[in-house]
């Protein structure tokens, strides 16, 4: 993490003390209920069918986490792909492609190296990515969705949820006050 990210985390966690840190936590706490309400509303809309969930036509295993930051998703995705291939499956990896430049992200490049020859498709629209992947390679019989726990548009058959053992519940606050991506009830 960069210095500014470390400073924000120190403020969120309460590790950083003093008036400036307390004011920072208070400012972050103001936006927390709005963010939590939006996430609860979004999840409710998916659960009740008001927002559509799309089938991939293949099994989808999602690897995700409850908090922001690294929890080891990429190595777990690679391990799952290797295990699936060892069992005779032909998996493909779907990921958003965060911080991609010209369609290429560091994470996608690393995953391509780790899971070759399985395809890795980095695209924000993972529903379209799954459809295109199957059309281009009909042998694909399952997908591993990287960072997919909050991605509700693509129907998942299995969720693998990773937790950061050093700060498992994001300082017990959702973004922006803490590191939780959604309320624990989500």
C-alpha cells in the first residue's frame, strides 16, 4: 500500500490518534450510513429479482472477500483453476480488469501466467465476457470469477469468501469509514 493508503487505514482503525484523525473518522462516518443503505438496497433488489441475474450457461465459482484490499484472491483463483483442470474441466477466469490500460491489467497478466493455458478474460461486463468466452471456445465448461462476491449480475453456483485474518471485518465499518464492502448482513 502507498503511504496515503496506510495513513487512511491508520485513521479508520483508530491506530492514528489526535484531533485530525478523530475529525477524519467523523467525516468518513458521515457517509457510512448512505453507502451501507445503498449496498443493502442493491442486494435486496437482486434477492427479490428486481435486478436481473444472468446465467452463464456454465457453472460459476466466485472467489471474493468482504473487505477491500488483498486477501489472496489471485492465488486461490489460480489454485481452483489448476484443481479443476486436474479433474478434467476446462475453466476460464473472469475478472473486471481493475486499473486496466488498453484492456490490460497487472492482475490479468499475472493470472494469465498462473493459469495458462486456461483463458483469462478481463472485462467490466462479466456477463458479456462469459457469453463471448463460450462462443469463442465452446470447450469452456466452467468459470472462476475473480473478485466476484459483490458481483451479483452473473449467477454464481459457489461462493468462496476470503477473510483478511489481520482485520477480518474491516474495523467493523463499511466504506468509507471502514474496509467492509457491504454490511455483514449482506
